[in-house]
C-alpha cells in the first residue's frame, strides 16, 4: 500500500524545536513507512517564509529513495 501526500501547500512556520531531535521539518516532521515504496510526497509546495533554515523539509525520512517533491515558493 502506498501512502501519499499529494498536491498540498504549507504556509505555516513552525517555531517549536526539540534539542537533538531529527524529526523536525519545515513541511512534515516524519515520513516513514514499512518499505521504500510505502510513502511518497508529490506535487507539494511551501512558502519561502515557512522554511526553517536549520531543518530539512522532511525532518525524518526512513528511506532515502522515497519520492519527495516539494517546491519552495519565493515571495
């Protein structure tokens, strides 16, 4: 089974941070499934102002091969 996040947008900046945690992300904190073909993020966007400099867009990604397509929209 493939779980997908598709065609969505985030414009919210997240200010909370757990010291030493790797699950904080500007778009989504964690994307994990039960195999490399179970999670996909496609055709999504995020506002430039919502991107936290020190974080990845996906905070914790179990499989580096999972598809992630998030475009940063410059204002």
